């Protein structure tokens, strides 16, 4: 297989001989790969680097082979918009996605398809209505203040675990009306195992029935998460409310008057529990990590907080005036998108640009590639919140920035996440400066989300007493290049 193949090799995953208009088009270029495994080895050893290299070497539409599966990688925002928005009816999440998440989130709205998905999404959406979300703001700030109240100047904390515990508490209180504070380390450990499983390992090639140690550990982690979900559902069965999403799901009836099965309620709660805290915890971790290495940005942000809040806790009403804070979060989601890539499968053959994408192939689109593309972002590796002016936003092709995906399957919790990220940061940064003490390289583990492989240790300083070391900016500039290469 060589670059620019014009023949029908993609027919492995499509329908040879089918000559409808949509089906015409060339086979995209791509790496040669090895017999049998294709480029699996190169991908498995460095997925982020592999995808970026492929785009640099072969262009905006690249075809490569992962074992016996054809992968089509798209890097042009227009093509991504075609798949996620304009022609989304032709795409499902597909086998790779279902294999990775199905054993955990079952048929919840992250995984379900078609009419069933539409109905479930409709039931969940009211919990994310802007007016409803704004009522969560007080709880978000309170939880942050409570969680950080025992932080002491001079001590060192793993900010990733801290942020995961905090966002778990917030999702528990706001969406489910339960207190999950005592469960954070149990959930955190189980989540680590579940997410590690979606990273490729050679033992994945063994038949499913083989109980490898990794598979047994994964099963135990899912059991742990299930028991947390069961406790949440049991609590809401005992005390249903008008406000929490679990009671809404349990009370829902279809046209024939049938309610949701217990299994379905469990799948939706599991989906919201995991999707609702893990990604935001990562966004907060990455933002703190970036601020710690960009003193000038932090200074400007703290000055804005001082001016607009004057030491008071932030409220929803304040957020309109905190424009630099908004830009800091947007820029962090650009450089370190917590969901680094999205996959889809075309139901029928499609044509993207000049290229043919056969039904059943896997299409991948990576935020971590597009968000660092110099065609859309000047000096793409620099953390520069200033770039997010209104003019810049309007000049960007719509899908050159898609941390929350786009189209009908766009993240249902996007506004919730942005509100939470801004309020949490505003609360923490008024009180503390966080100094990075672990490596300035996050060594991101590419699974469904991009998780730091090691703890992210940061030293706590009281904001008022923090004065920046003079050599900092120089060190900052040096460490940045290394840190952002991930
Ligand atoms: C910074 C934080 C977040 C990021 C970066 C993020 C990103 C995403 C992305 C990229 C998708 C699309 C996945 C795909 O199509 O394959 C998605 C879907 C989803 N997200 Fe988020 N998310 C975040 C926070 C949240 C929060 C806070 C919640 C809930 C409280 C949530 C709930 C969901 C759900 C339920 C879906 C599935 C939607 C559907 O298919 O209809 N997310 N998210």
C-alpha cells in the first residue's frame, strides 16, 4: 500500500463494485505499515505522535491499517464538520467506541444510537438547560472552598487527584443530589483502571474469554463503579426529588406508559457520573499545570479576579466580566483537550473531500491534532489566552476548535463544564498559587480521555504571600517546549 493509491483497496471494509456517486473518490494516502499488524505497533507506542506525524506526512485525509481494520484519519475542519454535523445521519459511534466504553456505560446516552438515543438525550437535557445550570453555581463554589479549605502553604498535592475528587463531589451534589465525598478515592482508582484498559495492550489480541490479569482488574473496577451507581439510585428511590436527574429518569414514561428498566437507569447514571467529572477534572488539572508555567498569564488572570471580585466568591453574574478567565479556559482546552479524539463509523459509503470512505471503516478526528495546526493557530504550541478575541473566534473555521465535539452528539454537559471550570479556577486562584514540582511533562496516556500517567504534584502557596522567583520566566520558556510536545 503506498501513498496516493487510486484503486479500491478500501473495499476491505466497504462494498467492492458499488459505483454510486457518493462512492466514487480516491483512496486516501497513508503509511505502508507491516504485514498483518499494519501500523498498530507505531500507533500503540505513541498514538499522539503517530497521528500528528501521519497528518504532516500524508495530508488531511489519511488511511492506515490497525490490524485488520482500516482507519481513516481526518484533519481538515471542513471534513470533520461533514462527518459530525452535515452528514451525521450517516455515522454511528461504531465498534471501537462500543468496545472501549460499552462494558462500563452500557447503553447510556454516550453509547446509544438512533431513536432510542434521541429520546434519552431529550430526557437528560433539561438538567443542562442554562437556567438550571446556573442554579448549580453556588454549590460548585461551595464545594471548591470546602475541598481546598485544608490546603496548607508549603504542602504538596497531586492536583489531578484533588480536581477529580472535587468534580466528583460537584456532579454528585448537582446532578444526583447525593454526597460522594467519601467515595472519591474508590472511584478515582476504579476510573484509572477502566481508562487504562482503553489503551492498547498486546494481551488484547487474546480471545475475549481469556481472563488476563488486566481483564480481571477491569471487571473489579467496573463492579466498584456499579456499586457506587447502585447506591446513588437507591438513595433517590428512597427520596425522589423534583430536581435531580436520577428521579427524572426514573419517573419518565414512554407513549405506552412504560418506565425505564433498572438497567437503563443504571447506564444513564453511570454515563453522567463518569462523563460528568473525569473530563472537567482533566481540564482543571491542565489549566493549573499551564498557569504554573506561564507566570505572565497567571498574573493577568489574578489581576482580573481581584478587580472584578474584590475577594468575594465568584457568581454566575460575575462571569460575563471575567473575560480573561474565559480565554484561559478556552486556550487550555485547545492545547490540552481532555477528549483528544473522536471516532465514528459510516453506515453507508461516503465521500470526504476527494476521498472515498467505505461503510464500516473507522473514521477518527483528533482535537489534539487540529487544535495545534499552524494553519489555524499562530505559534500553536504557545499558551496564549490573548488569541481568543471575538474577531479570532469568528475567523476560525467552525471545526478548527471542537473540545466538546459538534452536531447532535455534541457534549450535553459543555455549559456545565465551562461554568464549573471557571468558577473552580476563580475560587482557587484567589486564595492560592500552585507551583509545579513534578516534571513539566505530563506523559499523557492516550485512552478515551488524555490522562497524565503520573501524579501532577504541585506545591501550595498562599496567594497573598506568593512572590515569583526572578529566574522563573526564563525557566518557564525553557520548560514549555518540552511540556507541550505531548
Ligand atoms: C471539559 C469537560 C468536558 C469535555 C472536554 C467533554 C467532551 C465531550 C466530547 C468530545 C463528547 C463527544 C464524544 C463523542 O461524540 O464521541 C462528549 C459527550 C458527552 N458528554 Fe462531555 N465533556 C466534558 C464535560 C462533560 C460534563 C460535565 C458532562 C455531564 C455533566 C458531560 C456529559 C457528556 C455526555 C452525556 C455525552 C454524550 C452526549 C451524546 O452522545 O448525546 N460532559 N463530551
